[in-house]
């Protein structure tokens, strides 16, 4: 064996180990983000169900709000900046829709059914986005 190659062998093993560590960190980060998106989709679904039933979903609403606030921290280095900005905007819209419908229910304000259905459909679409992201971030996706 060439003596120069023998000197490079530990370096090659070190690079391989570093590559594995980077990949493991990426997989772990993606799994954590997938769990976050699953939890967010679940909370939004419970909020949606409550609003459909014309109930104020206090517990699920607060959970959803906390998860939405955690979005920047929980998705750093997982989704692109453009996708992150779009999703953050969509989540803010979900929160606003939920607050609007909450107030209508809580204060017994009548709502236009078509507008209400349109708002609920928007939440459904964003729930689907979160579920899709969660699935895409899971290993083997």
C-alpha cells in the first residue's frame, strides 16, 4: 500500500464520520419539524371542528396559537425562506379567521353562511398544507 494513501486514510474516515453526523442532524431536524407540523395540523383540525359545531374551541385554539407562534423557531433550516414566509402568512390568516369566527359565536353575532364556509375551507386547505409538509419531511418520503 502506498504510504501516502495510508496517511490519508484517517482523514477519509473523519470526513465520512462528519458527513454521517451532518446527515443525522438533518434527519433529526426534519423529524422534529414533521412532528411540529403534525401537531399544528391536529390543533387546527380540532379548532375547525369546534368552529363547524359553532363552539368556541378554547383549548385547541390556545394550543394552535402557541404552535403558530413557535413556527419560526421550529422550522428554521427546514423549509425555504419563500415557503416559510408564505406558510407563516397562511398561519396568521388561520389565526385571524379563527378569532373572527370565535367572536361571532361568543357574541351570538349572525354570520353570512357562504362567508363562514369560505373561511372554514381556507383553514382546511392550510391544514392540508401542514399535513403534506409533515409527510414530506418524514424519513423515506
